[in-house]
């Protein structure tokens, strides 16, 4: 690979290097066995050599991470004849892949054809190209370099992935069209994102894949320059084990979204404090790969940024502006307002995160519900529906409704007396035209007309990764000099960044996770 001990760990971005040294030291400090002299902590920065470990178990392939990409890598590798061990730090299959909206992008799928939708991978690639050019100018493709090749691979294989999942019994709604896309391309996991593990897990197990839950990967093990295995820590017993992957190790550990330390490098302390939807994706996988010289991509747009987010079945994105501009109020679980509703979304989500229960609710009335921003304009997105107006979410039961403030409060789990008192106060303020409590500039006409609605709970959450490793179109991880690190592959959020985030709209991350896992599993199995 052309990488030497001397150049390992040198990153072209200092912040990555700094974080990786700190993170590596933390990881190595907990190690106690596995036959390695390094485990006693004598040289925590040095990679572990295969000659110094006793292997616990071996297979053709070791997959690290049993989320969206890792599970598909394991299934596809096993179906292509490889023996596979999967290491997963959490107790269950799914990762962020079961927390998401469940939208999978695909152009040219069987489902589209069955629904009379004409589409093809080339059209998707072309749409992404126009999208990127519109946003960043024509030179962007040259700058993206191999990341653009990955995007083309993604566009060309996404439909095959959706068909492959459907052939394995995964069910989808749709396809559904989102704003900005010329045709319906979103394949929505049915009935929600958590639907795929119950279908896929038995198949993976039947294919002989050995999944080790609550087993956290701590370090990659090298034989010369080649990655040959993974050192792990059992999350229950703290025992250490070493697993050998004779054909390779596929890293499917997400990005750094669950690492507060890492998020602090990008955001303020307050923003970094926001909880991550999936704290298991703590950046340990990225750190392990950086430690042996792997190179990372740039931060992606909106990288690991906190968002104001509602759990299903409420709309996820876009509702805050739509409702607040119409005069809705935000209250905490005791029914009290806590900030001006004119606050920018980031300020609002930080204020919510500072509340004792870290959640809040939006209250609005019939007058607001009839505004075009609520009854007509589309917001994002829930399984089965893609983009829809807030009014549609109401009709489908995603929003609490009541003829009195007390009734709607009780349904939503907000203190009824507290909310009634706050609404009475707010209506007085609205009538006076001055928000003496929080300085809101546009108060609206108050909350006077039943039925009343409550949307929530709304929480501040980090839901996406920030960057991944640089990989080839065979998912081989590159080092900081552009050379391939033999035996090491990366998929999902932890592999490339721009490629998936440049896909137009939602669903690109999941289709990249499933697609990169499927392709990498088949490729490594074929070696
Ligand atoms: C709330 C939410 C909403 C989202 N909405 C969308 C959407 O609308 N559209 C879209 O396309 N994408 C969406 N996403 C993103 C999408 O879910 C992810 O991009 C996708 O799941 C990434 O797959 P992955 O395999 O890389 O990571 P994951 O599915 O998270 O899997 C990573 C796995 O690795 C495990 N792991 C991490 N470190 C280690 C370690 N050291 N050892 C062992 N195991 C480890 C984790 O426990 C986890 O199970 C959303 C995500 C969230 C959280």
C-alpha cells in the first residue's frame, strides 16, 4: 500500500489527528488482555500487530457494526459464500437505520415500473449533477473528484438495492415524490424504518453469520501493512477478544455523530451538548481507521448538526417555521412558554435542550391550521407519506387534537391547568400587541379558535454523521497519501461524505448505507 509506520496517523487535517490521538488513548486505556503486550498500556498509540495477539475466532470477513450498512454487508457477503462475524456494540441490529424516517432513494426500481414511473439511474445522477451545479457552480465536480465517482456508483446501484431488499422480503410504501425531484423516487420502509431487521435478521442468521452483540470494536490489528482483524471489548464483561477476517474487515460504524468531543470541534459547547439519536456511533470506528493512517473526507454540509426533531408520526422538518410564523406557541411539559417563538430554530432547539425534560410542544388553533403554510405547504416526512402538509399529518393522526385546551393538553401529556393558564396569559399579550414575557415580535391573534392542536414532543437531536473515510469504488479505505490500506473497507455514514449528502433531498443516506454495504460485502466475499 505504500504506507509506512512513519506516515501512519498523519492527517491532512490537524483536528482529525488531534482527536484521534486523544480518542485512541482513551480506547486503549481500557484494554486488558488478548495476548498483546500493548494491551497493558505500554504503547497505546502503536497499532496492534497480529503476531502479538491470540485470535478468539476467525472468518473470511469481520464486519464491524450491525446497522444499515453492516447488516447488508454481512448478508451479501454470506450470500456470496463468505463466512462472516459481525461485531456490534449495542444490544440489537439496526443502528440509526431503524431510527430514521425510512426513506430510501432509488431510480429505476421495479416498484417505480409497476407504478408507471419512468426513471433510471442516469436521470438520478444527472439530477444530482444539476443540483450540485446549481448550489456550488460547475467546477464542483472536479473538486469532488473520487467522491463524484462514488455518487455515480450510488446513483447507478441504488435501484438494485431497493429491488434486492424487496426480493428479500422487505416491504416498502410508495414510491413517493419529494419537492425538487422530477419523479417519485422515495421508497418508504413499511410500516416504518424499524421494519427491516425483523425481515433481515433471520436471513442473516440462516446464512450462518455470527453476530456478536454488545461487542465493541476497539482497535484494528495489522499484519505488516494489512488489516487482518479487530480487537474488541465485551460491553458486559469487559473481556477482550480478537477476531480475524482473512479476506478483510468491513467497517460499518457510522460517523462521529455520537461523539460530543468531536462535535465540540465543529459547534459551540451548547450545540455539542445536544443528545445524539444514536449515541453508539461515537466515532470509535473512524478513530480506529485514522489511527492506522486512514484518510477522512471533508465535513459534510450540516455535519452532525443538532436539529429540532419530532419522533414519528409527527412531521420531522419544516414545521417550526410554518407554525410559529402563524402564531403558534411553544410550551414545556408544564404548559409554560420559555422563549420567544420568533427565535431562530437553532436558538429554539437549544432552549428546548436546556429544559429539565429536554422536550417541548407546539400549540396552535384552527385559525392557524387554516393558513397556507400549515394546510398547503409541504414539510418533511414520515414513513408512507414522504412530504406532506401539516394538515395532512393532522388528518392521519400524527398531531393531538382537542376541542378545549385541557383536552388537547391531556392527550399530549402536557399539564392541562398549566397550559390553560398560559394560553389565557398569551391571549392577553396578543390582544395588547406586546409580548411582555419573552419579547416575541409577531404574536398573531392569540389561540382562540377550537379545535386546538399540539405537535410534539419536539426535541433537539443530532441525527446525521459528519464525514467518513475516503474509499475507492470498491469501498477500500485510502490512507492520507491516497494509497489503499489492504484488508480495510468502509461503508455507510463512515465512508465518504459528500457522495451521499449531495443526493437531492432525503433518502440518500439510507440508500448509500444499504448500497455500499451490499456492494462491499459481495466484493470482499469474491476475493
Ligand atoms: C433520527 C434519524 C433520522 C434520519 N433520517 C434519515 C432520512 O430521512 N433519510 C436518510 O437517508 N437517512 C436518514 N438518517 C440517516 C441514516 O439513518 C443513516 O445514514 C444510516 O443509518 C447510516 O447507516 P450506517 O450503517 O452507516 O450507520 P448505522 O445504521 O447507525 O449503524 C452503525 C452501527 O455501528 C455500531 N457501532 C458503532 N461503533 C461501533 C464499534 N466501535 N464497535 C461495534 N459497533 C459499533 C452502532 O451501534 C450501529 O449499530 C436518519 C438518522 C437518524 C438517527
